[in-house]
C-alpha cells in the first residue's frame, strides 16, 4: 500500500498512465488456479496489473488493464481480511474470459476504498453524473485456507476498530462503528481516538515536526487554550509496552495528563514511523480519555484510572491488517533503490540497517572516504591508536586525499557512461553529491567506528603539515557542503569566510544542517572566522554568521537551539548586541514552542549580563511578543518569559513601557488562573516576584490594588505555599509591596494580611528550630528575610503588633536576633525595630497614614 510519487512514476513507465495508488497483490482469474504476485496500480480510468519484476503488464501489455467501465461491483470476503473479488460487466468478461477476478492483499479494505473513489470519479468523468460503486461483504471461497490468529483481549476488555487500527478497550465503553468516539455512560468518561493521515518523513523534517515532542507541544497549546486553572501531572515521553502483531514499525509516544477547573484529561500521542511497505512515512495517533472535573471530585473516577485506560489503548494499539503469525509485507527492492539514491534521513538509515539489514550500495565508497581521513590523521599521530587505520578492514582501499573517492561516487550515476566525467552544471550530479556528503558525514560520525573516530576527532585535530591540514579541511567542507540552491551550479571547496562575501549567500545557498550543528557545537565553525578581539567570546564575523543562520529558513529547530546555546555561553564577555538581539527576537515569533523557549532563555542571560539589551528589546516592540508568550500553556516558556520580564522591569522607564503594553493585566490574570499544585510552584514564585517588582511604581500599584480579586488570590496562595520555599518567599514579597504605602488603602490591606501573622510566626519558628538558617540554606534564608520584612511592614499597625504578641512572636524574634539574619543589612534594622515595638506597652493605634 503506497502512494509514493517516485514509485508511482516508475510504475507509470509500464502502464503509460498517471497512477494514484499501488499495492502488491496476489491475483487470479480463477479460484482453482495458482495465484500470481503482481502490483495492482490504480489509475484515473483503470486498474493496471504490473509484473512483480516491472517487466511489463500482466498477462500482456495489451491486456493488463481492468477498465472501471468494465467493473460492476466489488466484494470483500467476510471470513478474512485479505481477499477481494472484482465483478466484471459483460464487456469485461469477454476481455478476461471470466466474470470474477480474485485479489488478495494485506490492506484489502483500503484498496477497496481507493477503487471505489477512482471508479466514481471515472463514472462522473464519462457521464457527468455521480454514482457510487457497490461494495459488499460475503464469503468468496468454498474452502477457507487462511487462518488468521489474533490474541484475545484481556478479561473485561474488547477489541475496537478505528481507521485501520485495533486496540483493547474496557467493555464498559460503547461506540459508534469506526468513528473513534466512545463513552462510558455510567462513569461519564469519554474516549476519543484520532488517526491522522500518513505523512512522508521528508515532509515532517521540512516542517520541523520530525519528533513527537514538537507535536505534543502544539497539542497541549491547542487543548488547553480555552481551559482555566490548568495543571499537568504528566508531560513526558511514553514507552509503548506491547507489540501484538509483530509490527516492524518504530513507535514513539508522549503522555500528557491535564487537569482544569472544568475537566480532567489523560492523552497519549503515538507516532508509528517507517510504515510498510516502503518505510518512508509516519502516522500520528491521538488517544484522549477525559471526564468532567466534578466526576473526579465526586470520586466516580480517579486520575490513575484515566491514565490506565489511555495506557491500555496505547499499548495494545496495532494495525488491524497485521497478523502476528505472518510477516509484514515490505517492498525491499523499492526500499533498496531509494537507499541507493540516498533518499532516506539519517534516522531512517539507522532503522533500516538495524530492522531490515538494508544499507546503501555507496557504503563502500563511504568506507574508503573514512579510511582516507584516518590515514591522513595517522601521518601526524592524531589518532588514539595507529591500528585504527585498519579498523574498517585491510581490504578497504584508501586514497591520499579523501575527496579522490568522489570520482567513484559519480560513476554510480546511471545516466553516465563508465569513466565519463559529469558536466559541472549537471543538476543530477550536483544533487547526488549533496546527498553523498550528508551520508559520508553520517557514516563517519559514529556509525563505522563509534566512540573511536567521529567528527569530534576531525574537528579537534591539530595538524602541522599544511597539505594534510588542507585535506582534512576540504573533507569537512565537503561534508558541510555549503552550495548554491541552484543545482546547475557546482559545489566548490571554498572557505566559509570566502562564501560570506558572496552576495545573497544566506538566501541562495544551502548546507548540511546536521554537520553545521555538529561543527558549531565542537567549536570548529568559530575557528573559520577571525579571532575575537579583547575579552570577546564571539568575533564580529562569527556573530554575523550566527545571526544570519538564526533567521535562515534552511536552519532547523535543532540548529537554531544550538546557536542559542552558543550565544548563551558567550554572555559573560562583550557582544555585538545590535546584530544578535534582532536575530534572537525573530525566533520568538516562530511556531515551534521549544524554539521560542530557547530564544527567551538566551535573552534572559543577555539581559542579566548586558543592560543595553533591555533597551534594544523595547525599541523593537518585542514586549508584545512576551505578552503573547504569557498566554501559552507551556510552563517552561511562561517561566522564562517571567524571568525575562523581571530582568526588564528593574527601572521605572522600562516598567512604564511594559505596563502600557498590558503586561501587568496579563500577569494578574495568569496569577488567578494558576492552581497551587506542586508542578506550578516554580511558576507562581516567579510570577509573584515579577508582580512585586512592577508594584514599585505608584501608578501600577494603584492599578493592582484596585483589583480586589487578585489580592485575595495572593492571600490564598500564601496559605497554600509550602513553608520555607521560594514560592512562599515571593508571595510574602508581593504582599509587602501591596502594604508598604503610607495611605489608607495600604492600611486596609495590612489589616487583611494581618490574618496570616500566626502562619508567618510559625514559619520563622520552624526555620530557626530546624537550623536551616545556620546551615546556609539559601531558599530558607530568603523565605525568612521576606517574612521579617513583611512582619515589619505589618507592625506599622499597633493592632497588628498585638496580634504578633498573641502569636508569641517575642521568643522567635529573640532567636532571630542571634541568627544569620541579624548579620544582613536588609533585616538587621527591621529586627531591631520589631524588638522595640513588641516590648513596648500597647499604644493607641496609629493613624492610617502614620509610618
């Protein structure tokens, strides 16, 4: 079963017709005769039977087509999942000598659906009227000779079918046939199974969706966009535990467990990769089990039960056409042809080698290339062992220059005669060399000699002999393969600094993304540019290069995150900020949430080390992007966005600009929406600290205090926060910011916060008794400092001083005065004032405006 364009193009050379779909089938025009294996290809107006060896049509080139006009109806065998019968009209019967044609294949139902659609299209084309091809189901053969053994489901479970897949499901769920929607009415639990269309692996890589994690990030954002008070108890890779049909494919998964104020949901995202028969596609499946929140609160169901149901379905998920007693059908000759043309990615190459023992024919040249590199480095003792030169085998040839192997590589091109040199402007040859460069890098970097010889050894080699140095340099440049996108132009082994002088370099050139990332992380790329000046970590040339890579469409998500890591590690020295900041800001607007997070982390480090970065960000109106980040339901992205806002809100001017863009409103909205679950403690702590910093400005403070709901929410979070933690420390900080003004509003707020005095005193007592302050616990010390500062602010009210005496604060305060807190400038004076105030006799309450 495949609709691969390249394979269809090959088959079309025999059918002389445009094709849409093909499958390897067993064909017979009489049940009593032996079946013959052919490719059944579906065209616009007919079915074509192509011989297995692609030698022509069956039974002959003149009679190898079954025209849709000659098909009356089709029928599936009700006793198995492989047999199909095509019933012919009188015109078809006279051509084939029989009224019934028998077909047996692995994906029978999908094939039947394709025939139905193509038949209806052809009928409409011929008559201008719509008509549906009848598809029936009944026993086709007298003798049933294809036993199909399947595992029985677990006790209390049954099989369910959705879009070509089967899985175990609790029997309590009812469903509508093949809709993917199920419901347990008694427990009010819903189950949704969504099977997406297969996608070519190359398309996933081009769209930066080659990992299930990127799909999970977008899925989380989509399902939680309209939820309130969202928390996630699980958000990690999922390992599928069963293979009920001996499936060849690679399965990866991601588990997400979400709880909001309205519903609870457990979801598992699965990706079935390298789907037979060509092993060049992937298919995504979403399994979602959910119930209303009140059902969970009433105890009708638990989160663990939802997770177990989702896991049961994911673990038992398998193709309904696959049978564990029969091997899956794989078109190895087609796969080998694609392998020899190097049309698979590096991950696919590894999987095909391990699962099907298939490798490209050009592996022989890759071994020669690798051995030639080893030989050059061995001449200057740059290998850990001299014997490593022959580790690939003494029979493997070597060249004095690794690039001499390219002559043998080009000889593999089918359109060239032996020993014929390709023209420099041959697009086929140039495209072939680009794929070969990527494959050579894949083989050299840990496939042939893992942990013994990789790109690291080549990049870190220190060669003194200039000819040898040039050979290794050219070998690395070949694997990096920076070349024009116009394939009529040849690749040249030019230095990267020379290429940078080319007009339109980043718009008109392409490169090997994986090798670019590897050479960047190994430091080889930086060495190709001018040395940094003074205390710089990144030279001007290299900075320009990295900035251009960040905005280039050719750069993958992984390469851009590697660039962000490189910039982050260089923040300690002077930087060319006017070049880097706009490039980093550009990735904040990209679709991938993981990349947004890396860009934000980079800006966090840059703003911490360089004050001028804050002005650059604000002049570019980038704070609007940060406001959008706060609306995402990704904890990491929101956390680092809050950290960046905290860095940028340390001056009045910056706070004013940020406030005008609506940052404060979004912060308060986020604070009221976050549940105080353990997974959210880090986020709430950073959010409270950022809000407290904004409250330094009078106008912003006035706006914040007018929102009574937010203030009450902060009071709730104070009691919900674990004692002695950063979360409680930051919440005490923001409460102090609410209460520290000499006006009636703050006085009223102090009275409200005063209800938590017993909690604050108990916290300080426990911190002193546990001796965490003496042991230098930074989190405990920070919590104690903010507790003392908040109590000092509350002591402006004599009534609250009485509450402190009632809470027996004096003994705790006496111990604090001999603790490390008394050595800190921030708390020494406050502790002294508190001591004086608590020892005095209660006085008449001061006026609300007194300080």
